[in-house]
């Protein structure tokens, strides 16, 4: 259901101020690569969760497509970035902060993706780095001994931005922490995509733990002081 939900949402023509962005995605030569990556994503290996599960993964895949379009990446690097987006959380064991879940996911990538050689190392480096701090990003990528370090760093940074944009699902996105200006400009789109996805699938707009933490109601509005 997730992939069809995403594609149906992106096919709509009522995105308002975000319509030019959605239209640009459809005109992008890499759109078919994005659609193929979404349709071929193996849901069975994803972490089962309302926070880091399929909904998050498909939206991250969408944000990754925009990152690839705006960088712009070559078709080959677009394919690798989309694979990284698709499987970056398969090493998760829970929904809590865990800097090593990217490393665990990287170990599963050969079996899941069939990648080998340099392509595999590039995706592993990005996936490993995505769950670590920005200060650890370069050393983590360096640890994979890539033939083209700058290529690896770019993929890792773009995966972090794609993943970070979907922090709107926990109402905790600060665009200032994104690495690309184009990513920061898509913060409003990320929120709208999340809200539309949740409304379509019947999911909560604000998870219960976020309501308590942020003192928001189920629609994301601040609770009055007497209710907090």
C-alpha cells in the first residue's frame, strides 16, 4: 500500500505552492529511476514501526529523489542514493536513539541489494554514516576506503538530508541542521507530504509520545497551559 499511496499523492494536482516542486520531479529525467526504486523496494526487510517503518522509508525515498534531482546526481549515483534511502533503517532494533543501527544496516546490504564492489561500499558508507553525528560522518565514510571520497561524502550527506526531512513525523525538524540549501527550502513540502500521507493511510498526525513531549494536540496545535 505504501508505494501506491506515495505515487498517488505525487500524482495529485492540488499541492498549491508546492505544485511547481512536484511538477519538476515528474519532469526530471531520473523520475523513472525513483519510481522503479519505490516499486521494487522489499517491504519484508523493513523495520516494523510506525516511526521508522514503511511510511518513513517511502517518504525518505521521495526526499532522496529530490536531493538527487537538485544536486544533480548522475543516474548511477541516483540509483545508489535511492537504495541507501530504501534500506537505511533495516538495522534498527527499536525506535530509540541508536548510533549503530546504520552500521548494522550496512552489514545487511549485500544480501538485500545484491550490490558488490565499489557500488556496495558507497551505499554502505552512506547508510553507516546516516545514524552517526555529523562530526563522525567523514571518518565513517573514510573507513570504507572509497575510490572517490567526495562521491561517498556527497551520498552520505544527501542521505542524511533525505532522512532528516522526515523528522516532520515527530514534529522535530530544524531546517538549519540540513546540509543543502535546497533541502532546507523543502521543509514545508516535507511537512505537507507527511500530513497527506498520514491522512490518506489513517495514521496519527502527531504520535502520542510527541503530543506529550511537545505539548501538542492530535492535530499538532499547542495545548493550553492548563492541559500540560
